C-alpha cells in the first residue's frame, strides 16, 4: 500500500547498486563509532539515497521491507570483498573495466589499472585511517584507489561499489603484515 509522508505518496522503492560516493556519504551517519544503531541508520540512509526517498519516509516502512532493501544494497559490496581468511591477490597488476564508462572531470574512464602501492601511498592511507571512524576507513581506501590508479577523486566516487571494493581489497592486500623481522627482545 502507498506510504504517505508530508503530503507526498511513495509507492515503490527503486534500488540499484550503490556508487562509492553514496556509501561514503552514508558512512558519515555512523559518526565516530559503529554501533548496532548507527550501522542500521547508515544502511537506511544508503537505501534512502539510492531510492531518492526522504529518510523519514524510509523510517515509516515496515521493518521487513527495510531489511530486504538493506540486504539488497549492501550485498554488492559484501559479495565483492575478499573474505578475511582468503589469501590476498598479489599479482603484479589488476585491470578493471567499466561498461558503461565512468564520466568524470571531462574524461571517459573505461579501464583502471592497479599495481602494488608505494610507501607514500601507504602512508597517506594509514594517516587517514588513524582518524578511527568508519568514514575515515572508507576515505582511506578511496584515496588509495585514486592515488594508485591516477583517477580523479570524482571518478573514483562514481565507481560502482562492487568494482571499488575489488580495487580496494587488491591494494590493501599488499598491506597485510608478514612475519616479524628485526631483533627480538627475547630473554634467555
């Protein structure tokens, strides 16, 4: 049945794969700390952004409809992310293609080429992550993808979240710590 909010009727949620920018903006809703409440608020914010409904109207939907919508929009990223127990892809190069092309800053982006990040790119990633918020963690990945690919921030933000997640996982896969090196402080 139609939902009415402030004199406007809403009958259908039209959902699609989120863009990286939409996920970033929704992550801001979580604030400094992700809790059960702030995570759900961010997920509902993402649904509202994609459906182009007011957040208050999304809040009036039955919980089962909200849950199905959240599951739909978040599965794109979740299914694209590397499982924590899986060995990262450390091939020398990863190429991602985009059809349709991503249009940003007067350019058409059809292919993204990634390779292992260099030290200054890792440092920028770490500095951004140190803010300790969910938004900062995502922003650090966005910066890293842009830095390594040499794509503009505008183009990276227009990436479908599944392609972005694949790119970010590939790059951060090089950051997973290996065995400890250097002197140890073991006492005999």
